[in-house]
């Protein structure tokens, strides 16, 4: 079993995260990921993997470029990738970026930055208590990571551990008000 606090991800973000050397992460922090992403734009392919998503009476089969399973709104420097997420709502927020054309890349990621992507035709966004992700073909190279650490290959079963982590935050904290559902 593997656990994560903030995000399980698969696709291009995982590939970028694992290609950044540890020394660079230590020195540059979050900026190291942006630098690596910019460096790789020219070689970036829009390859997809056919995946099945099963969640709370819901099933979806789609070509997948990127999947984010988040427990908070902010993931990998994107402050609004899961705009409906609260760390204490006992739900996983799932953002699936499906097959993209090159012309869709900038508009989709611009919407992700502003948190207005949830109705985009290239994206499926939903909330669930549990999720199973399975490959529909022999694409064993679609790697999942948990909070930036290598988590292995598909299939993946992810579920909420209710009250699995106790947090102590000041009652008047503005950051806490944004993260926690009352």
C-alpha cells in the first residue's frame, strides 16, 4: 500500500517530476519543475494512453494525456487544478486531461491556471471517495506517482482514508479557510 497527502498523478507531470535531478529540486525548489517543463516543451509529445476510470458508480474509458487525483486545489504549482477540492471533504478530486491537439495545449493549461477548466471538452473532472484506474491496453509505461515519489505502474486503486491525518491550524488562518471545508 502507498499513501499520499496531496496528489497522485500519471502522465506528463510525472515524467517531468522524475526527470528533475534531486540536487536541482533541493536548490531551486518548485522552480526546478517549471524549468524542466520549459526545457522539454520542444520534445513534448501529446501521447495518450487508453485508461478506464471506475469511481462510485461511474465509469469512463478514455485516451488519457494526464490524470491528477488531488486532495487540495493546488498541485505542482497549479493553484487551481482541483478548484472544488478541500482537504477535509473526504473526497478525491479527479482531473483527467484527455486527448489533446497541439492547438488545445495552451488554452487548456491557461484554463487550468485560472481554475476554469472543469467544463472543457478535453477534460473530465469529478469528485469521488474511491477510484480504480486500469490500462485498456499494454501501456505499462504510464507511471503513477504519489506526492512526487514514484508509485509504480497501472493499475492503481486510490481511496480516501477518512480522518487519516490530524491537522492543527490557527482558527483565524486565511490559508486554512481556503483549504478546509466548514
